[in-house]
C-alpha cells in the first residue's frame, strides 16, 4: 500500500527518452515510467512530458510527493536550475529554466543537475561505487559525458563544467559536435563509433549493430571498439594524473558492448598506469537505465534533508 507514502521523483530528460522514477526517501523505487522526449519541440514540450509522467505516477500510487530531482542533458546551472548549453539534438533547451517550470506545475521543490552529474550521484548513492568519496563518472551515449565526485561531494567547478572529459582534446584531430577538434567524444561516443566504422567501410550502422559485427569477427568493427576503449583508458589516466582519482564508473548505451570496451580499456591501463602507482578501480554502471533518475532523486533527498 503506497497511499500517503512520502516520495521523491527522479527525472532523466535525455535526447531520446524521458524516464521518471518515484521512490522512497531511502531511494527504493516505488514505480517508474518513461516516454519519448519531444526534443525537437522545445523546452515547454519537454517539461509537459516530464510533468505528465510524474503526475501520473503520483496519482496511480497515491504517494505524497515531497520534491523532484531532474537530470537534464547539456551544461546546466544547478543553482538557478537553468540549462546553459545543449547539443544540436535539442531545440529551445539552452537557457530554459527547467527547475522553475517544473516547480510551477507540481508545487514542490525542484532541483536540477546535469545528467552525467546525476548519473554519478546515483552510482555513489546506491550503485557500482556506493560509498566512495572520490570517483570519476563517465557516460558513453550519443556523446561522452563526465563528472567528478571529490571528498564525498559532487564537484561542479565554478562554471558547472567540471569533469567534462568528453570534450578534452588529445584524441586525434576529427571535428567534434561542440565545434572543437580531437575530443574524446569523436572516438568513444555511439555517434562517433558509427562514423568511424563508416569511414573504414563505407557502411552506416548503429553502435549496437557494429558491436554485433565485432562479435562475429569483423575486424573493422573490432578496431573501432578497440580505439574507443584505448581512448577511454587514456582519459582515465589523464584524470588520475591531474587529481589522483582512481575509481571510475562508466555507463550509457555504448556500455552494452562492455565485453568489447573493457579489455581495451584495461589493456591501456596496464600499459600506461597512473603515476601514483595506484591501481584503477574500473566499474560498469550497476543502475543501468535508471542511474540518472535515481541520482536526481538522491540530490532532491539531500537538499530536502529527508530522513533515510
């Protein structure tokens, strides 16, 4: 029986789908739902989808909603609850006041995070790196995102972009979607895996289809994943050298091909270990598709100071 049960909603607004979990203050999931994200229709349409899912879950369970955490794609200002920058996958998202828009509709406190920051919050709260005080989080999807957990807190940096390892140069000279060149994202994202395979073969396939071919002894497919894994390993060592963080959790859709990525990542880490000599703890996401939503809920729980 959930009627009257205190609850927090966690929302993951991604370029393809919007996922919502309704959970207890202990982050146990009560129920969940998802829908396609109307990313081409603008911020108001995306908020309509998000709010509609939350309202339906609360109505169906009779739970008492205390607050909402939102993990949104793009660079965000967590203090103002606004999206600062978004990729070309979104229309009318940059500059959109997400937290205020949801708060006005649901009449509860709302807290906004970048989706990768929320992912890392979730994995530290109740996932693959639960209880860690220092960690690097990476997500491999359409793009490559990164986040940092330092001294038991999310470290956002003065401009909200700390940990964005996907847009670090030093990985060749291919153009990146952000306008730069040679970024990790040009090698290790789902979109770039598809592009690199097309460069080699002239065939256009999704990252998942390329992974299937790699498993069937397609050398070009395997080479693309080997390059992605080695580049991820290089990025991990760069972070370890700069800030001495040696715990890493990786999630996102591309990790469905973890059996292809992990050997190449670990091979690089063996060949180029961190200067500290400390071994890297490498983990795949334990929360999978609900990591961002659960992490967003954990942020709301913390801000609201709800008992656990």
